[in-house]
C-alpha cells in the first residue's frame, strides 16, 4: 500500500493538494499513520472538553444559577458554536500552534513524534481529570508538541522561539489580567448596583451570569478547539502531501468534526472540575459569579483574536481569585489556589518530558 511519500511522487508538483472530505476518508482508510494521528488528536480533544470546558460554567453551578446537568449541556453546545463560528472569522490561535514547532523533514518520524505528543497530552489530561485537578490542556498541548520536537531534532532547533513567546504573553494575560480584571469588574459591579434591591439584583445577575458563562464556553471552544484542530491538520498534511503549508485554510468538515468531538467531551464529564473551581476555591454570590465570567470573557476574547494561546482554566481560575480578593483576601482559599498553580507550573516540564520519552520509545519501535 503506497505511503504518503509514494502518493506525493504520483502527484505533479504544480498540482495543489486538496483536503476535501472524500480525499481525507480515502487516505484515512489506507494510511495507518494518518488514522492513528487523527484518532489520538480527537481523543485529546475529548479529554480537553471534559477537563477544561467545565471551568467556563463552574461559577454558574457554584452560585446555583444553574444545575450541573443543564450547565454542562449549555457548555457543550457553546463549545461547538464557538469553534465553528469564530474559526470562520479568525484562526489566529490555530496558526500560532501550527507554526510553534518544526518536526523536521522526515515524514514518518514527524508523524511518530506527533503521535507521541498526543499520547502524552491524553495521559496527562486523563490523570488531571481523575483527580479533579483543573490543569490546563492548553499548556499540556504546548508542552507535548515542544517535548516531541526536541526529542526528534535532538535540541531546540525545532522550536520556533517567536511563536513560543506568545505563550509567555498568554500567561501574563491569563494570570495578571485575569486576576486584575476579576477584581475590577467585581468592584465596579458592586458600586454600580449597591442601591438596587438585593432580591431583584440577584435575579438579574443570575441570568446575566448564565449569559456570561455561555460566552466563556463559546470562547473556550474557539481557543482550545483551534489548538487541537491545528495539530490534526498538521498530521493530515504530513500524511497526505508530505509537506506543510502555514497558509492552509482549514476545511469546513474538519472544523465541524473537532467542534463536535469537543462538545461530546464536555457533555461526558466535568463535575469534579466544577466542584474544585466553582465551589471549593471561593464562596461567591450571584454578582461575583457574573463578574468572574465577564472578566474571563474579556481576557480570553482578547487573546483569541490576537493569536495568543491562553489557558481557559488558568484565566477563569485567576478571575475567580480576583473576584474573591475584591471582597476580602480571606474569601480565597489560597492553599487550594497554590496547589493549582503548582500543577500549572509542573505541566510544562511534566507533559514535555512525557512527550520526549514517548517520542524516543515510539521512534525505536515504530
């Protein structure tokens, strides 16, 4: 059965490679490497939906604005809509991930490394979900592909420093801006509505919080969905054409496929993460839940349309901490927050080392 190199040789150099659904299905059925990459990438997307997406509606459940079941269903739908709709307008985040690493000129080795990165991401994310730790799948993805590229290239030659710096900028947005905007929105909301009847205010903030939580879920779909979609497209291009094109347009069928898989993962899990973020970290009132969601929307939206890969988990959690700190520093359970920060700090080396090790092993046996 001809592999990607043979198929590439049978195609004239001036013929543009098409990635329509029929061509993909034909390649998927005959190329085990492509099938493995797609299955692993979609598996990682499911894990992301189960671990990261619940953070979007954690405060909505924590303040009892919605019950867990309907809230998770809303997040699943909004994840689908967010990735499908926003990618039509801007794929800036996907392009950042697409150009972040270079797996080299050997197609087979590149596909093996990409598969190893996906396995590392899934293992790390599944462990976090099992223990109810809101770790960042975004950070896992970045760490995974970086560790795999280093293993494949034998050093940092495969890492694009300019694109990687966007991760550092994203950390600043999700941490400093997330906390600061959470504090500021909560303070402004409290001042503006201080004379409004409490019962009426709580009713209004309940619905406003649900709308803002849906907004966070939409933006999560765009942010995290684009990251995994870009890796899936990278694998498809390597397997089908033997080359990569940074200017490629994502086919509609791939956008719909990744959107649906992420929504499925969101619907399948998430209650442990909701409890950790929405109930355990800060005891919030309705206006505080609304403030946390609005702050997260502002930060994630800014990052999404400027191509900065941020963690939805990181951003929403720091926004919650900022909201709690606005009322009183004692409102925040800093021990729990510290454990989460430690988890984030460990994700880059931890998942990166896993991907590095898996890549070395896979190259020996595949």
